[in-house]
C-alpha cells in the first residue's frame, strides 16, 4: 500500500512549472494591454481568485515601469505587507502612495510613513476619495493612476449603497478636482463579476482585460 505521506516531487515540479508559465503569460498580457491604453482610461481587469495578488503586483509594476506614479487603494493588505511585496518585486516605492484601508478594517496599527495614507477608524467613502485627491497632489509624474485592489472587501465592511456609489463618486470627483488624465484600474475577481457594485464600474469602463480567458 502506498505511503500517503510520500510526496510526488515529479508531479510537484510539473505543477510549479505550469504555474510559472501561466504567470509569465499573465504578466505579458497585462504589460502589453496596459501599455496600449490612453491616459485617463478606466480599466477593469477580471482575473481568477488564485491569480489576484499576482495581478495586483504585475499591474503596478507595469504602470511604474512605464513612467507612471500612482495611488494604490488597499482594501486587502496593510501598508507594511504591500510595501514589502513591492520591494520584493523591484517596484519603486517612491512612485506609489498607499491608502491603507486594510489596517482600519482589521483594527491594526497604522504604519507611520510618508507613502502610507492613513484613515480615521470611522471613515466613509468621501474620506477615501479626499485622501486619494490629496495624495495625487504628491505625484510628480504627468502620468498618474489610481489602482483599486478589491471592491468586494469594501463591500464586506461598508453598506451596499456606499459600495455602489464609491466608484462613480471617486472617478467623477477626481476628474473634476484634479484632471481628466488620471487612469483608473480596478482589479476584479472573475468569480464576483456579477455583483452589482462590479457591474456599476462597466458604465465607466473604457477597457476590459479578461485574464480568466488565458489562465
């Protein structure tokens, strides 16, 4: 009878190799597509859950490598965690400001850092947008972006009405107060793309990237 604790290293190697190939394919598609969009576009990326973090990091790296500076709206991961991941992936932290909603959601200590934009514990969507607006003023490049990492996490902590309003309010407010050349990128889990707060983005979306079709 086979030992149930035996590891099939050959199978593990094949799985790791296949995952690496998928990651390279995903990165290539993201880079080519994101580079082709005009400044000021609203881009929706739909990706399988298992590739979610990779998509976040690949998107940010692509934008920064192409001369953009931006705001990372982090609903999922606190600043310390996401900044460490950026460093590991050779993303210049000087080009990114993180609006750290995740620390508030988890009642964690908010890191004191110039590139970490902290929020009050009882923040609302207007507060988030005001923080983003202020942070955009710190960006030195003429090419700017705002990356939203997870509306589904926002929906867990805020009411449906607030979540539904958020994307529309943010896009219109920033375009009106700052400029119409700020690019917005929403990463959306493919499994949740039927949610109302996700479908609302499609009204504003200029471009869609369906990574689920290639992974």
